[in-house]
C-alpha cells in the first residue's frame, strides 16, 4: 500500500445518466455522458408509454424481454470497462507504493549518512546519540517568566553596565610580572643539572604544569628542558610544546630567570632515568607540594645524577607558602612567556573578527593573544552602524564526564540515571569503589551544596536574570554538551544567537585543527579571553580559571567576568514554583555583583586565576 498521507489522484467515479438508471430508455453508447434534446425526447417517451399500454400482454412481454436483453448486453459490455478501470487503479497503487518505498529508503540512507558525518570517539558516542531526545526542562515556570521578561525588554535600551566592570578599583591594577629584577639572588654560575618534564592533561592543565616546572627549575637552580606533553587516550592529541607555543619566544622571555634548552646533552640522553632512580612520579610528590618537598625529594637525585624526569607532572606545586620571586616567575611564564604559535594566532584572529563582524580598537588582550594578526579599527569614518558586535563568551561545563562524576540528577528521569551510572562504571571505576565504602549523599543535597554543574537551562536563566537581551550574541566554548539539543533547546529559546568555532570557521580553516584537541581548546581560550563579557558555569574549570586570570591581568578594568555562586543559585532556583521574576532578577544580580568584587589574591588561591597581587601586578595610586 502507499504511504499514509501521500497525495493521490481522486478515484474516477462512473458517470451514469439519471434516465439510464431508471430503465426507461434504450441504451445507446453514443448518448452516455451526453445531454439529450429535452423537448422531443420527453414527447417520444410519453407516446411510447401510451402505445405500450394499449398492446396486449404478449406484445408487452415481448417488449419487456427485448429491453431486458439489451440491459444484460449493456452490463456484459460495461463489466469489462469496470474491470479495466479497477485493474488500472490497482496498477497505479502498486506503482505508488513502489515509488514511495524507494523514496523512503533513499531518505533513510541519506539520514544515516548525515548521522555518520561527525567522527566521534568511542566514549562520546552515547552522548551523541542522546541528541535526539525530547527537550528536558527543570524550571518550566521560570523559563516562561524569563521569556516574557526578555520580550518586554527587547525594544528598551540595554543597560550599558552589563558590559562593564562594576568596580573602578579594578583599573588601578597593572601587569608587571615582567619587570626587571636582580638576577643574582639564588643564582649560581654552575647549575645543579637538568629537569625533564612530561606534562599530562589537556591544554590548560599542561599550561599550569609548564609554569610550575619553571618555578621548580629556578628553586633548584636547574636547567629546564622544553617540556614534553604526554599522549592521553582521553585527549587524543599528539601535539608537543612547539605545536602549541612559540619555543624561541618562551626561551627568550625567561633567559634572565632560568636557562631553558630544547634537548638534553648527548651524554645524558642515553641514560635510563628509571634505572638510575631519576624518574619522579606523582607517588613521590604530594599534591600541591611545598618548596621543602622538592628540596628533600628532588634535589638529592638531581645533584647525584645531574638529571631528573618529572613524569606525568601537573598540579604538584602549591601556591603558598612560596617565595615572592617564584610566584612572580609563575606569572611571567603564564602571562608573558607562553604565546601561541602563528598558526593558532591566525585562525584565532579569524574567529574573533567574525564574532565581532567589524574591526574594533585593539585591546591589550587582543595584542597579547593574537600578535600581529589583528588589525586596528578603521579610520574616524567608522560609522556606528558598522561598529563591532559585542559578544558574551560562555564556557558551559556540561560534558558527560563532568555530569556523570557529579552524581547529581538533571531532570532526565530513570533513563538519565541508567545512562550516567553506566558511564561511571566504564570510565570511573575508582569512584564506584569509593561510593561502596562511603555514606551516600542524595542528589538533592548535592545540589543544595552547590556541587552540581549548571545545566544550559540554568545558565540561560542566569543571563536573563542579569539582564542580557534576547538578541545577545553568544560564543559557546567547550566540548559536546550532554544530551545535545534536548538540553540546549531551553537555552536557545532564550538566546538564539549562539555561535561556536565550528559555525564561524570554514571546514578548510578548521581542518589543520581536527583531531588536535589542544589546538581546538586554544581557539576557545582566545575567543573567551578576548570577549566583551566572559561567563563561566564552573569556577573549578582550568579553562575558566586561566581565562579569568588573563582578563584580570590584561583587561585594564574593561573585561568583566561572571561567576555564579552555585550554592546560592541552587537556593534561588529551589523556589521555582513561587518566586516572582523581579525577585529572581534582584537576587541573581546581587549574586553576580558579589562575585565581581575586587579582591587581592588570598592565601592558597591560584595565582593563575587571581593574579591581582604584588608578585604579579602593580597597583597605581
């Protein structure tokens, strides 16, 4: 049979003359479907009728038999026509069904091919398949209120304060980690040996490891070999230091602080570092180790073997207590020595220019991150109608690994629970073992404590509560969102102008970066750091921490960062069924403003995230 709902020609109905059906007229094929002359035909009928009544019964019977015979002859002839019509219709129906089945199979093949276009890692396949689910909303009432509020504000002028730092004291802090200092302190003409570092993790974890290694090399008066990057099945990126950062620039900036070489001397290359006891792993150094730990554990091996290898190095140097010069050196490494290679700067500049649409006056962030690939704004004739678009960059940490590890629930019911539990069992076996031996904490309690990642829906509600308009241009950074469109629908219903590096760059521009997750992360880093406003959803993320630090260091008081307090936000959202929109707005704005207050770096806090301190920045009066 044909496909339901498919258009078909109407079935032909036989046209039967009213007079024929009454049986009062001889059948004449030439008269079927043709209008007969009315007056004469009517008179002849009457005369025939009167004549027939006057005849005897035999004659009448003969007449009747003649008529019946003719009628049977008509039926025999017409049956063939009817059979032919039905046969023709049957053939057409079969042909229709055949064509529809071919079309359906072609559509199915094409849709299958489209689904196969993204090349996904095995661990991402489940998340990709979940894109086809129905939209999931946790806060229906608040979402409706937000849509109404955005509609009302659409034709009102936007508050300029949304795009500015709320506190003037911010501009008083200036970058100065590259200031000249005495090189005699703690320096010797002859070094103690060489430090080889193999950094783990992705782009941002590796960046932290590099700058920690620079500080350790200075502490131990050692020569640093350009750090190597370990290959990880999670990141699937074989890139090395020179593929991401400019080697010569790195060595030149640090030349007055430590000695950096590209390779070990030939007489040390052949050594089996593990065999001679010079291999140092995480098991040998505690997390956020103090300088004394390095002096006790690493220095003796360095002095004995003239080389040590810090394998899988990352977050293995604490922030306090640490000598001021080492803190400054960390800042100098992070904010001055590590510059992306021209290939990344070039594509990053294309990305930023397309987000802004038109050239703008170059900020210090533009110059530091993009070098000579960004152009200054046009001349004074640059008209307001062609002014650059302001944009907000959002780092939405809602990937499946983070969602699963959090142990929270996100409104997806039993299907979601089973999916996340299966993912945990495959990817986080240690977490599963730990849960068996600990008291469980309910998902509701975890949310109250602020330990759950913000969903796209919650992020959209926060932006609406702050006051960003429906048409705000938003750059989305990050990996594949757990749940795909089923999760993003609520966000895009509030903010449809959403772009990513994949939508702004052409396939040929992205091709050299495909399958290199660190290079792709570098593009996100650039787009987020140079944005007019940067919004994070998880302050513990390395990308968010490093980006917010860059914006503090180079922003000049004109690079606001939004940091929602997840614990306070959870308390606000718990009143979803009763809270009025005005109250929601007030509380969200207050929460964000408190996160933007100007603080000097506190003891133990990351200097990469909070460089506002005397070791990194100078305060003008």
